[in-house]
C-alpha cells in the first residue's frame, strides 16, 4: 500500500511540473496613443538557458491604457526570461532610449495565478495572466503589465530608460509620416511627461 502511495505522489508531482513547463507565455510592446515609437531591438535572456531576440519590433503604437490597452504586437516568450533589453526610438521626442529590465523573480508565479477572464460568448472563467506588455512612453518611461486580457491587466513595475546616442535621420521618412498623422496633436498637447 505504501508503494502505491509513493508512486501516485510521484506521478502527481510529475504532472504538476509538466503543467508549469507547458505554460504558454507571450510578450508585447505598446505605446501611448499618438506617441508612437520604433522598437529597434528587444532581447530576452534566461541566463544559462537561452538568449534570444524577442518576436517583436518595428513601429509600436496604440494603446497604452483605457478601452484599447494595454495591448500591442508581439509573440511567444519561451522560456520565461530573467532579463529584458529594449532599444527604441521615440518619434515624438526624436530620441533613442535603452533599458535593461531585471524581471522580478516572483513574477512568473504571480502570472500563473488564475484571474477572471471574459470569453467572447459572454461566459467567464479563470485563466493565468500569461502575457507581458511593455509600454514605451516619452521620457524613456517603461511600464510592464501582466494580463490574460485587457480587462485584467495589472501593472507590475516601472523603470526609467537611459537616453542613448543615435541619428534621428535614420527615421526621417517614418518621422515625416508620423508627424503628418500626429503633428497637430503633439503641437497642442506636448509630450505630457507627467502622464505616464
């Protein structure tokens, strides 16, 4: 009888670790409405396991918060990283930023805890917050949220990026398009650095 209990316990322990290892994680990038950025590089690392370029980049736009956010383009994040490096260009400021984010050790366990999730058919259930969203704002502000959907997003942390060298002329064409679409808004509202 004791042998059966031991075998059953080991089987359950194996299933529990298997569930943890099979969790799907995703990462996205977003920016405040009308304050687009160009994500030059997003690099993820789990020391001793894997170091890789994240499946996101290019033009990052709406949305930061409200009914449309936080949400952005992105992809799978496997394995769950310990470090995230971001390098981006702010169209509104014409500045380049870099940030190295040390992911809190407890974050993966916090994200695994089920949160209320609404489904398209009107039903609700519980799901882990398996997505990380990185918000890139003017002034080099980076905000990280965890969520399974916009309605259950929880802010995890804020970090300030460092302004780095770069040539805004590399983005002259994209900046011209950006200003054509958002220039009037920028002129009227400015960077709103205290808003992020």
